[in-house]
């Protein structure tokens, strides 16, 4: 029931919001998201770290077809639940100084999005998973298309078509898998694990599933929708996309792709790792010369995701554990960085590094938070990014030392582009654009403090999270052998 | 709780207090907290040192992270090596903090400065106290961060910012090597704890291929942090930071981390003679290249910076010969006299109203008597004149080099002659002759306050007597340091006893070697005297420098070379990837191809050409629904 409540709370709250007007909208949205986070925290504390699915619930959806509304939480889900319920209140709070037109729809869509994301992470039935996976697209599409920047229509349309296009392959694969299940058929994901698929079947199923997830994350060369969409979307939507939604892709790889088509993974894993590592280097190099801060962070996110993907396909405990903790860390860091960009933009109407500079002279507090988030992003030890990158690189290095070395260039290139961004915005002389800069206000601090604490907390005590996911991940790896 | 935990904790608390409270805490309190924190650590280190029984002790703090069987604990190792490093870091660190109270007094970022300096001491202590390679790596990257923050301390100047980023990125190149070395160690030994890795390594054969790669990758890390060819160009630029930073981070402590790492890993290196061979030659080349650049520099801090690079080369040369203690001994003495020289330079810069060009100095010995006297002692010490500190440590290295290869020895002696020359050139141009600056500067000339001169005096004493910690037997000493450090070579000796047989030279050869190097230094000093005192030469203005001298003055154009070979191509690649590959290629033919395909379909149904996005969305959603229902229906009824 608790798991169902996790889906329903934001959904019901979204409905309530549509009926509200004025200043109450924001506050109700924030309260709802905090209740949601509270519930997820309770689940987190009550969760037993083993391989089982807990807080499970299932009833027939389409009984004759064996399709169930089955949800539950295991070690992998709980981490992503924490991430999605933690970030949404912060994202909502980050908008408090901004008045979006038609706020009730705006916040309702954010909460609806959250419901769908939570649904993806708890679904145990493949069609239910697919349903939520697609459902998440609709609110984010509307947020981006209605509240976005100048080119929003063209860009969000491209994004929408492209991701839907990818998902159709997944639908095809899921239907096919469903038809392979014995008897009256079952669409439970666990039933798909039991199938005895031939190498040839696994081979094409691998690509059908992979493309859907690869577009979502995105993995090179399926990424070109991403920078444009991140830039054009209003920042809360960008945060949702980068902080949580892309994890649907990495989660899908772990939940569906690896266990359902293990032979396909063995067959094509190297290709995918190479693509992922190309993405790391390629994305990082592009980020080096970007002038738009938002686009720069977008490319850096793309590069980071490449490492997560490579780690997952290394099929090592290090790689998978690293990717999971990095999903959490990346979500926190990327939301923080996009928020910093938004803070700068809200004061200067600019994200162009050529127009910025010297901001720290007016806003030492902002620069401290910026640097903390950057340290997480460049994986300095004792920050959240380090644990993830260390384990991911170790996993990839175990898979193949040379690929590991190439992937490792991320620690060099990451420093190049992030420090350039800090330098050109925060340091140097003030410009006409930054002369009147005011330091962070209370609302902004309230968002930044939890993020900064998490950067260090996860970096100092990663075992809290690693222990949560390890039994489930180890179990998964055993089943692949 | 173990006292050892307090050692890094105190500077960390100092960082938190000054960092969170900066601009609110009064300056006097800031200086007191910052200096007191490090001094407190020093006191604890002293008490640990005096109570040290000779057996290494591991102090676990907590389990940092665990994945499967791989467990990394956060813990400290208290032994001979870490204790000596801790003494240097907190001892010299305290003096430099004290000095900074005077030096940074007028700076608006006073509190920030002390916070960063404390944070640096914290990370540096983690680096040397860590009981495994990953805690060492925390410190390693942490000091890199502080170095970045402090080089770019005056952040309004974009050039300083560039120097800071250059330092961080070059260090990160080395750090990748270190990280790969760590992965190789885990793969080979299943652990990163020194206490597990070293005994296991002692069972291996000399020349083991795996150990070659491990030691080589770790050395890449050392190249970055300790500014060896090819990763040295960040260190001279790092002089953009305030001078106490140059003294503490870029001379006495952080840059010697690479030497510490190799001494710590001595068993691995002893079993990898090829790596030692590479280290020896890289070190020699670095020592000579940097010393030659130092000959013609006119910025007082740049001369000292190249000198540091060169001296680090000598330390690595010692390591390359397998003479770990000699290399480490030079770390100690160098920490004394180079910190002294930098602080002295700071005192000069302070007096000269921020002038750093020695062409505009001269005759300062009368106005700055304490600075002059102490600077003179430091200069004699670095030049290798007995019985000052540098003589003993450098000569020990040179003796090992001679035993290894007389050719290398000859080159190394040539390098030390250059050292004596550029140092006395610096001394003469700064403190002797006539004052060449502006009237205004002359009017302002003053000796620094006691907070600044006291550290100078303490360091001067250490520079004079520092060599007596390890007087060789040939000179009637007992090689105390050698004996004290002996236990840390336990496993290396077990694996390869021959490597620790000591110097086999007879006494007359040893005296000959000493004589030659001292004579060389004296000749250099006389040459400098003749040129800069008797003939009163002053280095030419920049535009009049030409020929070979120009090439050396411009640092052999190595920065320009790196720029042309690495920086510019990567920037061009970045633009190419973005506009041609991403926007022109993948996006147009890939993604928009999908878009065109869909639009093409839409063309078939002209109705869909409404351009209203909402309608497109509706169609897509309906489409999905239809497909879903259709497939399910055929399942249900089929």
C-alpha cells in the first residue's frame, strides 16, 4: 500500500493543484512533495537490505491476459525512489522566486511527472513499466513546450518524437517477450527473466531495448536531442530531465536489459561500452568550448552518463554499484549546477560566459555553493561524485584496462570544462552584466544547503547507500553468470 | 579516541571556523585561530614523536566504503616516515601561518586565506597519514584543490585564474596515473592497505612486470604533483599565489608529496629497477632543465620556483638510485631553506611595494638586515657549502649517483653549479649594489614586522644546522636519519637485500666527490660575484635579450609548445565536434532524419500539417494507445 501511496500522493496533489489559484499553489505543491519525501524516507528506514521485493502490491489489471498492476521496492528501486522524492521538493522550492504563468498547471505537471517517475521505479510488470515510462514524457513535454525558451516548439517536438520513436522499439520487444511467456502469458518482468531465449532472439531484443534506454539517457550517438532540450526547457524541467528522468534509462538497463537478454549483453556489451566511452570523451571535449552555461552543464551530464552506462555494461559489482551511487550523486550535482545557472540567469538575464565574470565579488556565498557542487561534479575525494566515478572506472578498468584509461580522461577533461565555467562566471573582473549582482536569498539557500550537505554526506558515508543496493545487484550479477 | 585523529582535525576545525565566519571574525582572531590550529597539531605531533616506540601503528577511524570483498577503511598510519612528514608539515606550517599574519594583514581576503591555508594543512596531513593508497589519494587531490584555490586567491586577475586552472589540470593528468596505479594495486594485491600490500609485494621477484606498471603509474602521479618533466610547467606559474603559499605548498610540503609516495612504496620500487632507471633520468633532465632556466629569470619568485623544480629533480635522482633516505633527507633540508628563501622573498616583495623584478631592486641589505642575513644563510645552504644543511643532503645524493654512473654524477654536479650561480645572482642583485627602483619604493623600504622575521630566523637556524640530522660516518657522524628510517625499508630489504648495501665508495673517493662539488659551487659564486658585484651588471630589459639566452629566458618555449600541441588542437576539436559532427552530422541525418520520416508520413495525411504541436502530441499519444490496444486485443482474442 505504501508503494501505491507513493504514486498516488503526487497524482492526487496534482489534481488538487488544478483547483487552486494564487500563492497557495506553490506551497501546496511543496508540502505534497515533502510528504512524498517523508514517506520515501520511511520506506528507506524500514527497508531490509536483501534481495527481496518489499512493500509489494499486486492486483490483476487485465486478468485474462496475465497483465498485472504489480509494484514493489527492491534495493535498486529504493535508491531511485529516494532520488526522485528528494529532488522534487528541492526543484519546487527552487522556483519560489520565479512566477510562472498559470502556476497551477505548472506545478500539477511537475507532480504528475513525479508520479510517473516513481511508477517506473516500482513497476514489476513490464507493461506497467512501459506505461509509466511513456506517461512521464507527457507532463515534461508540456512543461517544456509551454514554459520553455524561444525555440521551445521545434526543440521539444524533436525531443518528443525522438524519445517516442525509441520507446516504440521497447514496446515491440516487450510484446514479443510477453508472447514468449508460457501458458496464459505473463507480463511480469520476473517472468521475462525465466525465458529461454536463443542467441539470435536476444541479439535483436537487445538493440530494441537498448535504443529506447540509450535515447533516454542519452548514450552517444543518440544524444543530440538532449543539449537543445535542456537549454530550451525552463530550468525546473531541465532539472527533472537531468536529475531524475535520465535515470529511467540507466534503471531500465539494470532492471530489464541485463537480466532479460544476458546473452545479448555478452554479445554486444563491448560495442555499447565503446559507444559510452566515446560519449564521455566526445561530450567532455564539446563542453570545453561552450559559452552557454546551461549547454555546458548539459554536455557534462551527457559525458557523466556515458561513464554510468559503461560501468553497467562492465558487468562487475564495482561498475553496477558505482553506477547506482553515481545516479544519486549525479542527480544531486546536476540539479545543483542547473540551479546555480538559473540563479545567475535570474539576475543577469544571461548564461553566456563571455558576458559574465567577477560574480564572487558580490556573492561569496553563491560561489562557495557553486564550488562545492563543482567539486562533486569533478569527483574530488570525499564528495559524492568520487565514490561513483572511482567504482565506475574501477569496473570499466577491470573489464578492459585500455578502455578504462580512456574513460579515465573524464577526470582531466571534467576539470578543464568545469573550472573554465567557474573562472569565467565567478572570477575575473566584473562586467556590465554582473555589476548589480545580488547574493543568494533565503529560498535559494534553503535549496543549496541540502544539496551541499548531500555532496559531502554521500562522499563521506557511501556505505549507507552501497549496502542498500548491494544484495540486489549481487543477485542480479549471479543470475547473469 | 586516539590523539592522532586530532592532528588533521584541528586544522580542519580552523578551516571551518574561519571559513564559515570570514568577514565577521576580527583579523586578530582569524590569525590566532588559523595559526593556533596548526601549532596545536604540531604540539600533538611532537608528543607522539617523543613517545614513539619504533613500531608502526595503524589507527582506524571508520569504514569508508565497501563493495563486495573490496573494503576501503579510513585510517592513519603512524610510523617513522609519516611522523617526520607530519613534523615538517605542522612545524613549517605553523611558522608560515605566523608569517602570513603579517604578510596578508592588509588583504581583504584575510579570513579566506587562513581558511584555505588550514584546509591545505588538513589535506596534506591526510596525504602523509593515510594508512592506504586511497586515503593518500584523498589528501593528494585535496592539496591539489587547495593549491588551485590559493594560486587563484586574487581572483580578479584572469591570469592568476589561468595559472590556478593549469595547476589543477596538470595535476589531474598525474592523478589519472595515480588512480590507474591504484586499480592495478587492487587487481594485484586485493587491497590498498599498506600493511597488506607491502608484505605481499616482498614475496615477488625483482623485475616483476606487474610491479613495473604499478610503480610507473604511481610515478606519473608523482610527476604531476612534484613537477617533473613533462608535467612541471604549472609550478612556475603557481607563483601567482600569495608568497606564503609558494613557501608552504609550492616549496616545502605539497610538491614533495611525490617523493613521499615513492619512499612510502619503497618495496614496490625496489623490485622495479626499470622504473627507478626511468625516474633517475627524468629527474636528472628536470634538475638540469629547470636550473638552466633559473639562470636568466628576473622575477624573484620565478627564480625560486625553477630552483624548486630543479631541487625536486635532485630528490627524485636520489630515489632513482634506490637511495630513498637521501632523497627524503633532501626533502627535509629543502623544506627548511626553500621555505626560508620564499619567505625572505616575500619580505622583500612586501618592502618593495609588490615589486618582484630583481632588475629594480638592489642594495636592500642595509634596509632589510634580518631578511638579508637569513636569505644569505638560505642561499649558502641551497648552494651546498658545508656545513650548511644543503651540503649534506645533496652530497649524499651525489655520492649515490656517482656510484651508479659517473656521467650522471658529472651532469648533476654541473646542475648544482648552476644552482649556486643563480642563487647568488639573485642574492647579489637583490641585496647588493645600488637601489634601482623608484623613489617612492625607496621611501617605503622597511624591515618586516616580527611575525614575519621570527619565522625567517627559526628557518635560518634550521637551514644552518639541518644537515646534522644525518651526518655520514665518513664525516664522523652517526647517520641518525638513516637509522631512524630503517624500519620502513623492512620489506624492501627482505625482498632485495643487495639494494640496501649502502655506498661502496672508499673514503678518498668520497672526499674527492665532496671536494669537486664544493669547489664547483665556490667557482659559481665567484663568477656571480665578478659579474654582478665587480662589474655591476644588471640583466637586460626583456626586449634586448636575444639568441640562446632568449630561448632559455623564454623557458625553451615549452609552454608555447604545449599550447600548440595540446591546448589549441583540443579547442579546435571541441568546436569541430560541436558544429560539424553534432549539429551538422548526427543531428541532421540521425535525429532529424527520424523527424523527417515522421513528417513524411504526415505529408501523406495532409490533414496533419496543421503545425499545432498539441495536435502532434495528441496524435502520438493516440498512436501509442492504438498500438497498445491493438496488440493486447489480438492477444486477448487471438
